[in-house]
């Protein structure tokens, strides 16, 4: 049992007793943050997880950074290319070395960041730091390898395309954004994916601009020696040349009128309703985002009056749920529902609007709000039970803000959110002119 | 909420009566599996009922699944489902049911602070279900939507796998999907659910699993309280299936307007975890097709070298939710397992080629086994990789219950740690030859233009492949062989089914 694990229990208990102000942060573990001279930040979180370490490389580049027309999908493509090796360790050598480590590892890409992760036995820590730092600094791949990987990406696109949800997401992003890069989803536009094989040189430029130390945060969680790890990080990343070039992203102008679209999905599905509003940028508006998250659960979560009416009592929908994203730039606040009969779609739409109006007009019940806050905190803390889950939970906060402090700030805002705050975000963000509505219907 | 109060009252009387007459014998220590972690501030509950889709009566396929959903997502005699949702919400805890072929588990995790309230709700759900008509309607609607829409149309690879399982185990208790069929689900009534619960979700069929920071009193309390489960003394066990013999290569083509082709291949194998040979086969399988891992040989051949799809894997145990999981699931144990290959969707124009390439790789794998280098690398990888199988108390509890299912003396997780490093290449390769073969197998494809694929397969039409991008010389050399590689499929062994007919009845 580590000091840090013991603290988990203590802080969960404290969290329940404190109802107003959290002076200590909610994040229960000790951590250290430092930055190398070249600008690369690292976060160390020691836990007593016998012999197990999680090592995350968070690149603060996602599909958001694909601002050049015709080049969507490259952040995700690099999630693939990064496994192709370097001049020091060509692809097959790299593969063999990683295989011998027996790590539980992979990578994923989101709109705002790309995350490479491995969980492994701690005797392999130096080998992992050496290999990770090498591929981030010295990635090398032939045009043929590049082209082959673009084929795998197209395969991934085809695989996902059978789902109505992929179609819905694509359409919603296209509808809600006209100039900002959130217009495309992470996998990219199909025509751009098709054209990828011809963009070998561009891919190198993409890598050289974004895979730089100032744009990467390393997160080490688990059973490791802190001093030794700091030395290793300095040794292997210290020579990495800075050179990050920020993407030229155009802010989305504020939406002036509601937008709506009907989408035909070629397969069979029950109708899906997606009502999405523009939210805040997370980094600058943690207080608003905390209140918005609470509002989402109160208004559309499983314990909401609307959920009970539509799912349990009237049984008109398969489900209704909020999908409120935390994003680096203003993202989308979705309300999803799968409706059983197409004739009821308008009815559900009206109820969503009425529900929002209710929260705009009346403050929420304080006791209900406090119960929800307690739930949110318990859920967050209970999910921090392994090195990998700690790292996965922190990765987005780190990516959006560049640091770990945002976790405490966000939960502090959540604990302090008042009924007035909830009412205020309902009035500010859930306005008609910022509304985007898609009704997706399947083939008859 | 509309509620048939009179019906529920009657049901409550029946249940109370049942418990009064038959209940009361606590669950024994022998049927209690404990994974204590004293410092853990949470408690993991995992109750295993020895019932699954194999127990579904003919014509009522899906009944085990729906009954368990009625317990986890339905009203009790004292609380409506709405009230249960409201009561669980502030606890930041929930409970879920998972019904597979042989096992059903009810699992949930709660912080110690919230234990008392949670315990009350959890046990109430299992002991005092109301089986309300409106709950059944809601759950049936969800299952029907899954069968009619999601499974048929939104994930061709899941459809392909489900089609393969039904195909391989056709005519046995394993031969239907746990969610049943459209026709059978529609026919299920409250009375069916009530009777199935009484017969199968009984004291004799339950094994308690508790993990984390519980205390001894909780164990006793749960043992005593679950003594009030129904008990009629009848034996509801089902004989392990004997799948029909496969003669040659039999194909099921599920035809739909698909933009890519999903391929699943399988045949029954006669080996279960616990035996040393199983671990030898697991190591070999890790080389040939480690799940969601680039070390998989099939992945290297089809995705890495040729860029034809997203991944290619193989299995010696059932692996549900493979698209969403990176490690094996617990409590989906089977007494009869199959060897399975999962080829993720490939471009339609390459389907014949990829099928040939896959079969060729399997034949080569069986014939030649692993080289010394491949063995050494895989052994080192797999010995470490298995350490990631159970990172949480809940997962370890799941494995401990499965140890009981497979009657393993000791622990499967420990076996993985100790046996894998002790295996020899000769042992592994001879085990592959003993248990795997490539002549008699079933293949499920989800694709378009089924008739033309059938003709191409039966007539052994050459299937050349063109790449949009240049490949290594070795790839082109191998492709010359693959494009003509005989599959030996006869017209009589190819069945074409329209997707609308899948899981209909």
C-alpha cells in the first residue's frame, strides 16, 4: 500500500464532508512537474503499483491542428506512422524491441491531441524512454511504408463507416463549423484520406512542425525511481531540438442562427437526434465547463426527469444522453437520443428545447445538485485505481491546458458551482442561435 | 410511471411464499470466491449464476439474457425502476448483468462509504424482482433494436463473428446468439421470465464473488441473504455441446450492401485452460494472432506488409467485444472452445485474395510452427504481456471465478506467469499440430455480390491483387502464390443468406 494509494481513500472521504470549498485539490496523488530546457514538460506520479509503470507521451496536436485544406486526417495518420521505426531502430527492429517488453501499449488520436501509451514492468523503463524519445526525434519511413500505412488508415475509415454514429459525427461537425478545423472529425474527410498516398513530403513537414518538445508532455505513473527517471528523461530527450510551429487556426465566428440538417444513413437504424450547442474553450472557461457538465447530467442524464419520462415511462426512445466535450477551442455540447418511431422525433426535439428552457428559467434544486457533485467526485476518484487509468484520466486535461493543475481547478469549480451558475450557463450557451440539429434516419 | 400494481403485489406474494418455503440455506464457503485487498477503499461484487444462453428453452432464445436484464434494469417489489435509478445515482455506483453462453454475472463496485445503501439495492434487485410488464417491454425493445439494426447494419465484423458462432455450433445449445432471435424475443412474456428466474437464478446456481476492502461480516451477510434466492431443487445444468463434424471448408456468406468484407473463420478445439498444453497453444496463438497487437503474424502479413485492413487476429478462447477491448473478458467461459480467426474488413475487391492468404498462413503455421527466433520473441513478449490481464480487483475476481468454472487447481493467472516461461519450442509446435488443422473449418463472410464470390471460390478463379502503392519484392513474390492458392471449396458447402434473415428466427 503506497502513501499515494492511502491518500486516495482519505481524500474521497474528505471530499464528501467538504461541501463548499476545496482547498486541497481533488487529485489525490503527489506529483512533480518539470520542464526541460528545450520546453518539454514531464509529470511524474509515483504510485505503489508493484513493478508496473505507465508511460504516456501526450502530443498536443490532434485533428484540430490540420488547418491546411485537403490535409485532414494527418494527426491520426501519425498515430500509425510513429510505429514505423527510425534510422537507429528500423521498423522491424523497433517492433521486436517493443514486443520483447511485452507492454500493454497503443495510441489514440482525438480532435485536440494524440496520445501514445505503454504500461510495462519497471525494469524496462529505460528501454521504453530510449525507444520513445528516439521515435519522437528520429522517425524515419520510406514513401512505400508511408503509402502502405495510408491503406490501413483507409481500412479503418471503412470499418467505422458502417456505424451510423460515424456518419452522424461527420455531418454534425460539418454543419456546426464553417471555418474552424473542428469541421472535420479525427479520421478526416474521405477525399483527403484517399489522397494521402500522394502526400509523403507533406507528412514530413507535419511531423517536423508538431512533433517537437514544446508540444509534448510526458506522463510517468506507477512504481519507478523518481531521481533515476528524471536523469533518464534528461539524457534521452535533452538534445531534442525545439521548433514547434503553431497551427494557424481560424476561430469559428459566433453562430448567428440555428442550423439543421437531415441525414440519410444507408443501413438500418432507428432515427438518431443530435442537438448540439457551441460550448466554451476548456482552458479559459473551466468554471463554465464544470457547470455545463453538471447541467448535462441534471437535464439529460440517467437520473433526469426527461430520461425517466422518455426512456422509462413513455418508452419513446432507446436512450437520451448528454455528450459534452471538453475541448481546446469551443467544442460541441451534444444531446443525443435514439428515437423508436420517426413520428416521435419532433416530440423529442420539443422536449429537449423545453428542458433547456426550464433550466434557463429556474435554478436547480440545491440538494439534487450537491448529490450530483458527490457522484462526480466519487466517480473520478474511483477511476484512478491503476497507473494506466490515472494516466488516461489525466491525458486530456494535460493536452488541453499543458499541465495537470487543470484537474484540480476543474473539480474545484465543480464543487463550488451554485444553482445560479447552472442557470447562467444554460442561458449563455444553450441559445437558439448556437443550436445545430441533425436527424439521422436509416434506410426503410 | 404506469405500473401494474395488482400484478406486482401478486408476484411479491408468490416470491415471499417461495422464499419462505424453500429459502434460507446460506450460500456455502465452497461457493464463495474472495479476493481481499484490505487497503482498497472500494468493494467489488461479482455474482456468478451458472446459467446462460445455453439454458434458453427452444423458441425462447434470449430468455436468459432478458431475465438477467430484468434483474439489473428492472423494478423490484418495493421500488420502481425509476426509484432504483434515483437511489443509485448519488452512490456513484451501479450494477450490471452480463449473460454469455454458460455464465451470467451481476457485477458492480462501490465505495465503502456507500456500501449499506448499495447493498440493499443490489440484493433487492436479485431477491425481489417485480418482473413488471413495462420493464419487459423496454428491455425487449432494446434487444430487438440491437438484433434488427445494430448487429445487422452497424458493425459488419461483429455480425461476421456472431454468424460464425451460430454456424459452428448450429444445432447445439451454443448455437444461438445470447440475445436470441427477433422471433423468439418477441414471444417472451413476463411468465416466461418469471419461470426462468425461478428455475435458473436459484441458490444452487450461484457463486459469490467479493473483492476489495470488504469485511468478514459482509461475506456472511451476503451468503445468508442469497440463501433466499429461489430454490426448487431441480438440476438445470446442460450437457456440454457436441458440435457437428465439419467436413471440408464450409462457407456462410451473409449478403448485404457492404462497402468492405468482414471474414471470420473457426472450428471447435478440444482443449481448455488449466492444462499445460493449453498454455503451449496460447503461446503459439499469441505468435499467430495476438489480439489487437502488431506482434500478430497475421497482422504483419495482411495489414503491415499489404495495408489491406485494420487488423487480423486469432483466438483459442471466445473473446467477446473484441473491437472494444484490448484484454480478454472474464466470465465468458465455455466448456467447448473454438479456434477462431478474425480478419477485419478488407476492400471488397481483395476478399478472395485475403481469404486465400489467411488459409495459406494457417497451413504454414500448422506445418512449420514457430522458428527458434519467433518462439524466443513470443515467449518473452507473452510472459510479460499476461501481467496486464488483471490490473484491477474486479478483473482478478473475474479470473478467480473462472478458475472455479474450469476447476483449476491454483490460478490461471499464476499458470500464465509460471508455465509460459517454462515451455519449449518443440512442445509448442507439437501442440499446434495436435489441436489445430486447416482442412475442416467454417468460414463466415459479410459482403456484397455473394453469388459472384461463390462462383469465384468454387471455380478457384485466380484473384490477383493490385496495390495503390508499391510493396516489398517479397510481397509480390508471395502474392503470385496466394492469388492461385487452392481453397478446395465445393458449391454444396456454400450457403448464402441475406442480412435481413440473420437472427430473424
